[in-house]
């Protein structure tokens, strides 16, 4: 019995329960979240973050270059808090949206809800996950613009 | 009488014009020196030239047409929106957003990034000075 409980607990801890540690680093917020949502470091693994930070002068087609000091500090914060869990498994690209788990979780959402101007793309977490900025991606906190709750 | 009118006009102009803080003044001086070194006939930065640069459409880093106004909008007293992410951008005009153009490192960083994004190259001193002069007057 004890063994089963332990196994369940272990299983749960490996699952993406909808919560990640908030992105509470002031420099990261200032430099990265000025243009886009401040994705929590736990949403990607170490290899992904190293790729992101190694190519900021061509960051998805735009120049997001930083000074050396800021770049090193942010990389350090990201790799220290990167995770190799369910969310970042089998995804060493720079895009959280390329994660197999992410794709599975978003597969039923009609394209028109994603493409509408209030959302724009699946990388705009906060457009529907109303508590995403706190690291809470719980199903209960989803409100899709012009649609409503998604449960 | 003429003198008084002149004085009033001057006072009004000054009260509306924004002024760079000390570090930004030093930065503008360095841009001025650079522009002068490159072109001895350089006689000062010009807001109208800056406005033309800001509103002009160019083939940017992504190989597509883009302008500064694509994200910042044409009315700098209002905010804009990042064309790639939809994230709002606060107003650039110092008259409504006094934090703008106050931090040299921030200004240099964004000029580098945004000239690359819009012009697919870095700006030269003349262009940077003109654009900053235009924004400062907003």
C-alpha cells in the first residue's frame, strides 16, 4: 500500500500539474518580458535556454541583443530554474509551443480562437491562462476571449 | 513691445520643450561629435529628418516592409503594440511618459535593436540624433 502511494506521488510530481515557479527575476522581467510574456524558466529545459540566449541578435527574426553582463546573468537564472519535466520533455527547440505535451494539451482549440486579435498565437499564454503570470496554468483559470471558460 | 512678444514666445516654447537629463545630454554630444567627424558640414540634429526616418517604411531584418510606427504607432503620445507578440508598448513621447529617453544604456540598446529590425542595419550617429530629437519634442 505504502509503495502504491509513493508511486502515485512520484507519478504526480513528474506530471505537469499546471503550476510552475513564477518568473520572479527582475532583470529577466525587464529585459525579456518587455516584448513578450515572461515565460517561466521551468517551461524549457537547459539546452533550450542555452539556444535562446546564444542567439538573441536573431531572436525569432528580431534583434533582442543584450549586453554581455545582462546576458550572462539572465542565462544563469534560466538554466538554474530550467526543468526537464513533462512540459519540456522531447523538446530541445527554443519554442515552448513545440513541446509534445504542449501540443497535446492545445490540440482541441479551434484555430480561429488562436488567430483572433486578442490572442494572436499560442505563445501568448496570458491571453487565455488568466493566472499564467503567477505560474498557474490550471484548467480552472482558463478564459478564452470571445469564447469563455475551457474546462 | 516686440521684445516682450519674443520673450513670451520663448518662454512658452521652453515650457513645452522637453529637456534631456545630464547623461542623455552627454550622449547627444557624443553623437553630435560623431556626426560632425563624419560630415564637417553637419550643423545639428533635426526633428523633421528624425520624423521622416521614424515614419518611413523600410525592408527590415525579416525581409518584410516595416516602420518604427508598425509597433510605436504614429502618435507617440499614445502607446503602441509589438507587432510580433501583441504586447502593448507604452508611449514614447516624454511629455506623457517622462521615463522615456532618460537612461542612456536603454536608449542605446533599443536604438541598436530597432534600427536592425526596421533598417536591417545599425543607425549612424546622424540618424540616431535626428530620431532622438524628434522623439524628445513629442
